[in-house]
């Protein structure tokens, strides 16, 4: 029987790296894990990104976020990288073409909503200087606690609807607020939660 030479260069196999604690939903799929770890809940203040996320959350209605995340790059290509100025000028022919695109959710109301939202978004920018300034006023310019989230989501939904936005119900707005960091909804102990990032 061969002995082990203590001077050998062979090293024992390292133990598997311990995984940080995450929100449960982020542990079900590698794409969701990456999204959770790098994006979800991080405060966003860029108007173009806010517009994109609002519309992607609307596209999710009745579907899973994973479905939309898997189609996100296709959405960016189909909708001119979510350039609201371009989208606001989409013709009936352009919208008809989008409904033939297998890379997005081919739902007429959802496609129409992106165009309608682009026009409403540009009007908000005109009135408030930026969509960011308009949105973040609902939480006083900072990330709200989880306990405040749903109430603020309902308020935001009501106000966005008044301004002509579509697919902005209370639950959609709440999910949007979670995604862009307007509310911290990470599970207790999650390494991405606000208390653990300070």
C-alpha cells in the first residue's frame, strides 16, 4: 500500500465555496440568481433604464419574471433599446410587425402599452425634468421599507394611470419598485438586503 509523501505537491481538494443566503426565488434558476445578485433592488436613477423596467414589468403580467428576463435582450432590440422618443412615433405598421416577433410577448395590448407609455413618459419628463425625479418623490427620494411598499405601489399605480400609462396596476408597480430599489424587499438575512450593504 502506497503511503502519502508529506512533501508532495499534491494539495487536498478545496471545500465547495459556501453560498451566500439569498431570497428564495433567486435560488431556482441561474439567470434569476444573477439578476438578483447584480440588479434587483439596486436603486436606479437613469430615465432610460426606468422606462425599460416599467415596460418589462408590464409585459410580465400573467407570466413569470423568468420568461421576461429570458426575452429581455429581444425586447431591447425590438423596441429600439427602449428609446421613448422613437417608440412614441411607432406607426401601425411597426406595431403590427412587433406582433410577429417571436422574441417578445406577442400580446397586442402589451405592445400598444409600450407605445402609449412612451408618450406619457415623455410628458412626465417635460413636466418634471426627468422621470426619475417624478418617480422617486413617492418615497421621498430614498428606498422605502418593505412595510411601506404596497401602499406606495398602489399610490404610484393610481397616479401613473391618471397620466395615461398602461399595464401599471398596483402589483405591477410594486414589482417595479422592488426591481429599481424604491423598496427593499429582500428576505431577512439575504446578503443583498439594505441592512447588509451599509
